[in-house]
């Protein structure tokens, strides 16, 4: 898939993804996400939308360093 929309699903974390080389956009607004661990398995991710989540510390976004194409 090029885009996955996980908006409004009451998710608490984004992790345990398979390798998704075609994924360029991930929409995950309005959940309860407080941690991320997926960026290494989405090498072509360009857009990530996380507004309306429970990310309270910048350290929770540390995994995004692996998303080198993220705009």
C-alpha cells in the first residue's frame, strides 16, 4: 500500500509493522498513541500525521530518526 489510514481507531502505539517498502503516507490522527517503533520498516515514508494523540515527550518520537525521507 502507498497510504494507510489508521485515523480514529483508539490505537495506543504504532509498532510491530511488517516491512512496507511502498508506504509513503501514514495517517494516524485522533488515537491514543504514545509511542512509535516502526520507522525502520517503512523506508519510503514521506508523510506522517499524528495530531490528536497522547505523545507527551519528545523521546517518544526518537524512532522517527530512521525515517530519512520523512518530510
